[in-house]
C-alpha cells in the first residue's frame, strides 16, 4: 500500500489491526512487500509470518506499539495506521 508523497516519492503504509487468527486475538501488520520493511518487522520480538493470511502478526496481549515505532524509526517515507486502538 503506497500513497503519493509530497516530493514525487511514494509513501509506504503499514496498517496495524486487531484480528482473530487460528482462534487467537493477534495484531496484524499489513503492508506491500518491501524487503526493508520486512527486515524492520523481523526485529520485533514474537512477530511471525502467516502463510495462510499473508501477513505478519503478534499475539495481542504481548503487543507493544512503542516497539513498532522503534523498529521503524528513521523511515521518513513510512506511515503507520492503527485500527482498533481501544484493544491494543
């Protein structure tokens, strides 16, 4: 998912959502395939790739939003959207 940037570059978007996966509540991290973003996500403890849903996820009770921002720090072209913040 990308949106036009202000200076001709495309902004990358990561969307966080609370979902049910295999009977458990998890936080999903969804974005267009990008090797640099994948490397950032892999630094988050407990994050796993779901082949069945094609998304990254983390168990909801152990999810820490501050760790997501820390993993993506310095990525000026990135926008992070959070859905369902009342449960995260």
